[in-house]
């Protein structure tokens, strides 16, 4: 982006930033912790289930990366299979929309 040109599409709203405090900047294959398990539950909630063995182990494996890439494609993001800020915010928004429709 040239200097002085705004890139508002990629900048989270200030109200969304507190929700990201304390979370890793990215999650990708090889991560294994409770943050991964929360991600997998969120993906499942919006219709992109992860592998049961990976979920039980709290492991970000190939099947979780595939679920992330499918989610990214569904919301028009690059299909990297990596959780970054844009993907987190899109997932948070999709989950909120899904829970409102229930």
C-alpha cells in the first residue's frame, strides 16, 4: 500500500481489538494448546468441522488447516489454512451471525 493510502478493509475496528488481546498472532500446523481447541470449536460452530482426533489432542494438524482454508474461501479470504487476525475476526463475525440466527 502506498504511503498515505488507507487500507481500511484489513484494519480491525477498535472495538474488535480487545477480543484479540492475549491470543497468538497466528495459528498454523504444529500448534498444540487450548487456543487451538477453541478455534476448532468455533470452526465447528460455523459449519467447518475439524478432525476429531486433532480436536481431542488440541492439535492444529492438516485437517484443521483444511477446515480453516475452507472457511477462508467461504468468506473471501486467501486460502492459507493459517489463522491470522483477519481470519480470527471473520470467524468471530460468522459465529456471532450464526448464533443470532438460532
